[in-house]
C-alpha cells in the first residue's frame, strides 16, 4: 500500500476524507493526519508519505509554505492542495510551488479518486523499477539476504520466462522483475503459482518458463537459484511438450551423461569408431532425462575431440547458441554426433596452405564490428566464401588460437573497456559485449579475470 497524509485545520474535513474515500481500493492507506502546518511538517518528515493532501490556510504554517519546505526533501512525494477558494491566484501560486493536484471544497470523491489513480500508476512504476534494480544488484553480488528482501514477504518462487516477458506477472505488489537478457526475464514472487496458472499467464511468445520454489535450495546463493530457473526455462528445448517446468533434473542421469561424455572424449582421441557409436547411442538415450546444461557441455568438449593442429569450431558454449541454431535437443544432438564422427576421421590433408593473411585480417575486422552477433565459423566461412575447415586452420595458423577463443578474447577486451569507462549496467555490458546470457558472462569474466564484473568495475574506479 502507498501512504497518504492529510493536513487540514478543520477536523470534520479530516474525518470525512479519512472515512469517505476508498483509499485501500485504490492501493493507498492513510498513514497520518495533522490540524496545523507545523505538526504536518514534523509528521511528514517522520512518515515520508507518497501523497500529501493539504489545506492552504492552516495555523502555524500555510499549506503552500509546507509544500515549499517539504518538496526539496521528499522530491518523489505528490502534493494535492485542498482549498475553499477557487480564485485563480491561489491555483497559480500552488502550481508555482510544484503541486500535483488541486481539489476544491466541498470535496468530491470522484475528484480525489482521479488523482489517486494517476499517482498510483506512477508510484507502482517507481516501485517496480526500484525492485528491479535491487533484484539485479542482489544477483550480481550473490547476496541472498538482499535477494529475499526485494519482497517484504520474502521470495517464494523464482520464475524465468524465456522468449518474452510475462506481463501478467508485472505490476503486482507480490512480484519483483528484472531483465536477464534480450529475451529472458526473471520474476521473483512472494506467492506460489501452480503450473496451470503460469501456463495461462504466459503469452504465446513465451517459449518456456522455469520455476524454482523456496525450500528446494533455501541456503544457496541467488545465482544458483536463478541459474537453475534458467535451466528449467529451456525445458521446451529438451522436450517440446514441456513449456512450464517446476522440477529439477535427476542427478543420476546427469552424472551418467557426463561420465559418457568423458568416455567419448577418450574414444574419439583413440579413433575408436565402434566405441564412439555405442557411447553416442547411450548419450542419445539419456537426452529426455538431462537438462540443456549437459547438452551445452557436449559442444564445449569439441575442442578436446579434434586433433591438436586445429579443427572445425562450430558452436560457442551457451544455451542461447543452441536454441538459436536448432529447433530442439534431438536436432542439436544429431549435429553434435556428426561433429564427433568428423573428429574420428583422419585429418583432411588436401587443403592449400595460406600464403597471405589478408583473409584473416578481414575476418578479424568483421569480428570486432559484430561482437553482439557472436559470428560462428560456418557463418563466417559462408560470408567470406571459403570452406569452414580451411578457414579454421588458416585462422589458427595466423593467430595462434582457434576462432572461438579469439572471439572470446575480443569480447573480454570489449567488456573490460565498457566496465571501466562507461556507466552501463553490468547486464548492459554483457549485451554490448556479445553475451546473450548475463550469468554466463559473469562466469566467463570471473574465470578469465579472477573477479566478477562488478568487482572489476569497483577496482578500476579506485
């Protein structure tokens, strides 16, 4: 509830206002009253109301003088003048003092309610923005207490909407929200929503919703809660029929999947064709039981699966990369299996050696100007009209590193510059540096620099 303070030297008007206006129905509560300007000044300073209704003529201090003294200290408070004088000069003086409304005696309920409707819209928006800022800060700092304090009643559910925002959840006093990435939104709620309700609230553009309920991991850090909700929000990718996911993935299946990935790496390096086929079949069978995290790790292993002299770098790690490129997990895994088959084959010896690095220079120039798009090797090869295997080997020969690693270096350079020299939020820095996933950016940055983006910014500002 937003707070209202009433000031008038006529007690019957105070009583009539307090009892005659449907304050609660409009989202307000009367936090205090005063019969003179001096008392009003003291009480307003103590109670810090959102809206003040004040008479103009009062003992000790007039309503206009009251506004003039309070306004600099409470710039966000709305002031409505109550007066039995309709003269233009009063209205003009009140406007000069920065009032937000003018109500004539005798007071009409509809007139007061019209002001309340207008004020509530603005106050709710301010509250939502403040909660959003606090929520993002608590995640960046991994502060569990601050995360829970974003809602007075405590956080009961962390909800991540993938693909679009869930507008039906916004504007509620029980919910705080913030944007995690370009098309991913986080909502924390002090009440519990059942899957059927969430399904009804999610527009068609919302591809998936992941939910973590308090009690599952009440002692963990916010990044862990939000990270798990993000993983669940990609349930639609792992299972096209799973749009709302409120449960985690079985640890046994995940452990088996990761074990098989390790085995696959050794089999590929030994060129064990039959072993590779059997292991790929085992991984494929486990797909319905594991999360997108395991599928993403499959692709991150490709560097170790290719021969030391280079190979076909196909996918940058990150959930968004998988979803942007494939319709579902089955199609993604099918291409992963083909990439593994390529790794088992003997290296192709027929590619001509590069005699000029102009092509690599052009590729680097293009990468620097298109970090947000995170260009992948197949796309670059098509753009520069060369084979992707050829481009991969040429790029590594000229730069000493694979294309994806070089691209990551460029992204890190860009993020360090933005953190040190701009006022962009960490989330905005992640977007500008080509990371669609804030938590992935935070993890990669800390792995590369030993500190979080927020800690790096603080250090650079000293």
